[in-house]
């Protein structure tokens, strides 16, 4: 069967890292007989430049029609001073919301070969392997009412943090499923001592927990979680949290690894009757406009995002593992892009890294 | 003149660390001729046990009448399962709000003698000295409407993140003043690419910046800030942010130092006509119920909170520095409480640490 993939290279280094994924896909089409039907589209700044809109209805329709979407990165200084409503970020938020991608999977993984890249001591991060599950279509990112208004001559800015029981329940179920496939430990992060919205969150997680008696559940306040990630990150297996807390904690966890250029992510929707889910995959790193176009960016996070696509959208776990192993091996072989360069290693370009991965 | 201090030991290790401060105060009364008038009160679990209320009107009145309040710590498993409305935390939130303590100063400081206690590599944290300024009486902690409600058969939990211009302006002014007294660099942390409330925040900070042309201002999204704290914390001098982001980031920054038992904090109100401000000082660490009553807790964070009191409430900067230097010297001398114990050092009790500090 044909696998319809929409590629959205986006801005900055997006297009060049995407090109390396394209080569991996070509290789898979030839050598593994996988039939990809690839469409390309614009998002973020690239789409603003072409259409004055960070995400057109046409691209959105393509995304809805695709089996999976692969995104590069969006944003850059060129579009930073645009008004709030038409910034590149709006495109990203809109595609997440419209596709219903409520479950954001953000692994924080330390590759053995790169343990030295972390700012943390080796014994604290060696072997680190956390999966952070961030709720992605609710919470304060999308809550109404929101805006800036004047009342009695004073201007106020306001946003609404809101979660319904079904919203919490569906992300909790994904989290417990994930924990069952991993080490059966789930930590739910909230601020239930201050925020009623997360009192409800905790309540629902507790209820869902009853359906997963094998999973050891804990609850942690978000301030403590940010401490514990720094103090002893290996205490965690799966973490699940709100959109805003997940934004902050997953970036913190990503940085613990010291190699942001290596981290993929997946954003999944609900399964339909046939078991298929809408899905978007993207590297955790940004568009890095300062190094764009120089063929020095690290393509591995995007390639690993593609591996997640194989695993979660196409049930091709073995092929995903093959790519992940190839990444490990390329690193073991001593190849490094500039961002993860270490003394004694061989510094290579984006293109050479892609090529070496394919040879591997 | 008499300095009226209200002591609120609170729960867990609160009372025993407070006792050591009391000794320092006695010493100052005798040797430095400072006239403290000390009252004691209950807060948190201790107050719930006595009055079924985490903060009585009487204690609040005492706090309002005091020149400064020193708090130990609140909370513990004993009160964890109480309903949201009467938990120990409510007492803390209420005293902050009623006293108008909008400016929370949270230094993250690495003591040379303790640099090894950090989970981060020595070169990343040696000499670290950040001041995080957290807005403390607004934002999502106090915004209305809030609660849990049922609409059309579905339960929702909701909170409101709201900031008015004057609220942002007053915390921004404190931040710029602070930056002027330090290294003249201020980083304001927001999520202005997603939250309108922080679009306003950024706008106001930009406007206040015009009155402080010597301060170099930057703006950072909160997710990036949590990364940058881990990647290279020494890039920061003063950081200013909202109540919720400040809760998360200041705890993350505190943990970077590896010695939570060493960190003080101050919460300040607006200056009145005479220049006096309401103020509350407390250690960053919690009530640590697991080690309470064993005379092993570290009293230094509370003693350093008292030093902040001398500096910010009583204009006794020299005496504050004297205490801070004594703390450095005691550490250099090799004394350690259990929480900061290192090989080759002498492990001492809470009481001995207090005594040694006074001798110093
Ligand atoms: C660009 C921004 C809107 C986005 C977010 O906050 O979700 C980004 O930080 C992310 O984590 O993917
Ligand atoms: C106990 C809790 C309500 C409090 C807060 O969230 O402000 C604490 O975490 C703190 O930072 O002082």
C-alpha cells in the first residue's frame, strides 16, 4: 500500500535537513520496497512569504489527506516582528489543533557516544531515556477567553487554562499505554496545590490508573518536576503533563541530553475506526536561521523523527529500529556535525552525515 | 529603633532551623545592639492543627503589623489529603496576597565550597550568581474565574492567567532596579508567541526599559529559558517573569546549584510613603517532614533569609554581608550538614552548624 507523506520543510535549516530524510526515504523505496507518495508544502515563514499566511487551507487539506506529515522547523528573525496573529508559530499551532494532534511524544534520550555533550555529569545522564507526553491541543494554548482589553482605563492581558475530563482522559490513556510498553512507571505532572484545572487533571489520571494496575503512578508538582529533572532525571520513565508545562519540561529534559540536534518528536491524533491516526513528526530543535543554508546542520533529529513515523504511523517498528541503530553506529564511527562535535571526532556536513547514515 | 519581626516556623524542619536564626538574632541584639521585638505565630499545617485554618486573621494581623516576617516552611503528608481550600499552601498564598508581596527574589548562587554538589559540571556552574525575580501576587495563581464546573454533562477545570499593565510595571521596575545594582543585564521571560497575557508583559517591560537605558534587556520564551538554564546558566544576571513561570524556573535554577539547603528568598511589597515595604523571608527548601525533629536539617538557607531581611527591610547591608561571609567561612572550614555532606568534610547537626556560624 502507498504511504502518503506530506513534507513541510518550513524555515531556516528545515529544507536542508529534510533533504537528507528524503534520501533515506528514497533508499527505503528502492531497498525495502516501501511505496511513499510524497507531497511538499509550505508552512511558517516560507508560507508567509508566499501567501501572507503561515498555514494555507490548501496545505492544511493536504495534511488532513496525508497518512503522516513530516515537518522541518518554523520561524526566524525575519518574521519575529509580525503581529501575533500572523507569526510563523500560528501555522504550527493551527496544524496541531486542526489535525487534532493531542498527544505530543518527546523522548529525551542520551546516546552513549554523546554523553559528554551534556552539561550534566556523566553518571547523572548516562543511559537517560525518558518519554515526555505533552498534551498538545488544549490547556492555556487554546483556552477561551483570551486577549488584551482595557477596563476602566487599565489594560489587561488574559488567557484561560482549561481542561475537560475527556481531554485529560485521552492523553492519560496514551500515557498509560506508553508506560505499559516501557518500564511501567508513569509520573503525572501538575500544580494541583494551586490550579483547580490540574486538580481535575490529577483526579482523571487517578481514575484512568485503575485500568492499568501494573503501572506505578506518581504525581509531582511542576516546580518539583523541574528540580527533579536536574537532580536525578533517571528516576523518570514516562511523564505526562499539560500543554504549557510540557513545553517547558520537555525542553529542559531535551537540554539535559546536551544534544538537541538529535531529538525527534511525534504528535498524534486519536485512532479512527480502522486504527489509523493523524500524525505529525518534527525534530525538537528550531529553525536555527544563523546556520541555515551552510550545510552544517544536524539532520539526525529529523531522520529520527522519520523513524518515529515508521513506528507510530506505519507499524514498521523494525525499520524504525534499523534507522535508530544506524544513527548509533554512525556516531560510534566518530562522525559528528558541528553541533555535537567533540575532540578527536570527524566533523562532517549535513550532506555527508545523511550519506553516511544511508551507507550504514 | 525597635525592629518588629514575626517568626512563623511552620511545619517539618521549620521550627528547628528557625531556632538557629533566633540564636543569630540574640547574638546581634547583644553584640551589635540591634533591638529585635520578636513575635511568634502559626502557619500551614501547624495552624490547621491548632485552628483548622492554615492562616488565621490574628496571625495575618501580626504579619501586617510587623516590620518583617520570617517563615520556616509549610506542608507535609499529614495535610496532603485535605481539600484544596484548607491545605497548608493556602496559608502561604493568602499571606503573600494579603501583604501585597508582589516581588519574589530568588537568588541562585553557587558557593565555591559546594560547587561539587551540583549535578552539573563544575565549569558550567562555578561562580553562578543569578537573581530570579518572580511576580508573586498575580497571574494564574490568583486569576478569576477559576474552579471546576460541569457544562452539558462534561466536567471542566479552569484557571485564568491575567496581568494588568500596572502589575507588570511594578515588578519590571523592581527588576530593573535590581539589575542596576548588579551587572545591568535583565532577561524577561514570557511566552509572547502563544499567550496574549505575556504579549502585554513584554510590551510593558519594553516600555519600562526606556527609563533604564544602562540596562541591557533581553526577552526569552519560557521553554528556551528552561533550556538555557541547563545549557549555560551563567549567561544570566537578573531574570524577571510571571508567577507560574517563576515558580518553575526558580526551582530549576535552585537545583542547578545542587545545594537547595543553602538558598534564601525574599518576598517584598510596594514601598510606602516612608520607604518601608512589607516583607517576608523564607528558605527555598520545603518542610522536609522525613528529617524533621532529628537535628540534621541545614539551617543556613533560613539564616541567609534572615540576612536578606537585614539587607532589604532594615538597610543593614553590612550586617547581611557579615552573615553571608560567616556562612562562606563555615563552609570553607569543612563543616557540612547531611544534605551538603561531601567526602573529607565534617558532618554536623543543625545545632552545631548554628553554633559554628555564631562563633565565626
Ligand atoms: C513555537 C511554539 C509555538 C511551540 C510551542 O510552544 O508549542 C514550540 O515551542 C514547541 O514546543 O513546539
Ligand atoms: C507551596 C506552593 C503554593 C508555592 C508556590 O507555588 O508558590 C511554592 O512552590 C513556592 O514556590 O513557594
